[in-house]
C-alpha cells in the first residue's frame, strides 16, 4: 500500500481509468466478458495491458497476451507462459495467491510488487487485475494493467526469471 501512495499521480490515474472502464462494462452483478472489452477504448494503455487465461481442475494461469511494453519488464516475451515459466518460485507463489483470490472472490485486485526477482530491486510494479467471465459469473480470464515505478527503459537483464 505504501508504494501505491507514493506512486506517481499518472500511474494512479491510469489504474482508475482502466478500473472505471471495466466497471462500466458490468451489467448488474455480472462480470464483463473478454468480448465486452474493446481495445480501442483503452488504446493508450495497451503497451502494459495483459490477459491471463484461467483454467480449472486444477486451477492454473497462463499469460494469454502481454503488451509490448511488458517485454522490458520481463526481459523477454511471456505470452503463452505459465506463472512458473515467467517468475522465480517466490514471485510465482505471490501471483498464484493474488490471482486465485481474484478468481474465487470474483473481485478486482490491486497491489504493488517488487521487481527484485528480475534483479531490479529498485523497481516496483503497481498492478491491477480485473476478472472477466464469459458467462458473467465464473472467472475464465483476467485483464491486467501494470505501471512500472522507478527507472524506466532498462535493457533486458539477461537473468532468467524462472
């Protein structure tokens, strides 16, 4: 929470705008579906937008889409990868807990996370994850938006995260 309070106003505004857009796509108690989200409506945020597929039995997560701006965050393309393929174990466990909570509670999640797993402890990520459901109820995808705080435009570290 401290990182959120210290985050630049532009990062907080972006999170608020994306959340407001997602909320505007809800109908009653139903969650929006992927089909309800139109990239043209959030165009300026697309470089750090992601989509995460949710599979069940067992519950698992796969990066369906990672915006081009996230390549610099991860130091490689992560589209199509599972959590354990993207992150070191501690970071993968963190994301599994956060994403599981979003799926089970059917509610958005927001937080901050250090980039130390990538060898960049001076960076942190202010993240937003929004549940999507094809049927309006059972979460089958998660819309993400990330704002990296700290130094920007770092070259890939060469460190394999997982």
